[in-house]
C-alpha cells in the first residue's frame, strides 16, 4: 500500500513538472496570444510584455543605427562640400608683377565672350596690365580683348589698392564664331599660360587647362 501511494505521488509530481516545463517553454519567453473577445474578427493580437520589450529594444536600436548612418552621411557630405567651397581654386591662376590673377568664370552672349578675372593685390599699389589674349586662328594669331584695361571700383583706374582682392573683373573678347569650342586663350605676360573655355553638355562653360600631351 505504501508503494502504491509512493508511485501515485511520484506520478503526480512528474505530471506537475511536465505542465510547468510546457508553460515555461511555450509561454514564459514571450509569445503571441490570440485574445478571445466578443469583437469577433476585430479582436486584436497582443504580444506578451517580454516580447513587447524586445520589439521596443529592436526598434530603438534600428532607429539609433539609422540616425547614426544618416548623421555620418550628412557629415561626410558637408565636409566634402565645405572643403571644395573653401578651396575656391581656379585651374587658371598666375602671378603677374606683384599680383595674383585667376580666371574664375566665363560666359558667352551673342558674339562676345566675357571672362571674370579675380585680381589679388600684393603690398604695392600699381597699375595691373591686362595681358590676356585669345588665340584667333590656327596660325596662332592673338586677339586682344575689347576691354581696354582693368578698372577697379575703388580707384576707377587700373591701379589697385594694396592687399585688396577684386573678384570677377569683366574682360570681354569678340568671337568670330560663338558656336566653336574650345576657345583657346593665353594669360600673356611672363606667365603665358594657355587655357581653354569648354562648353558642357548642359550649355554652361568651364575654364580648363588644355589636356596634357604626356
């Protein structure tokens, strides 16, 4: 009788352990519960609190990762743009007497080519000679601009103020054929740097050094 009682007790304990184990495995770690209600097909499906916390953590991690990636991309783009803008370098820059000159833009209107030339004065006040020339033909003949000289706004003459930078001083040339590119020019003077005005696919112009023959 004692043996039978013991076996029954052990069976009950084993059954209880099986029930507990089943509950822990299938419900303890957080799952999905279909909640019965009189709403019929509108009844919601709810996750356990553990599952909800895990979802919130995953969402937070994803949001943080995306925000970090977006911030990094924005920072990289800003750095790149700032660096390019800060350099302000023209491919056509030369020194003449005590000044530094750069061709910073170009435009064509009708039969006229206008170059914007930046002039940076040194510590000497002097007249800046206008030595820019256009290569007029295949024989290499040079055509001067119709602009007679630099005329700086603060002096009204070709003499610049020491330490001053004059941006986009307009220098105008007459073109024989406005539709022909590249337009080849030279800075003249002691530098005598050849450069080209090229037309881009969108119709805008760019100032470039001629391609290297190396």
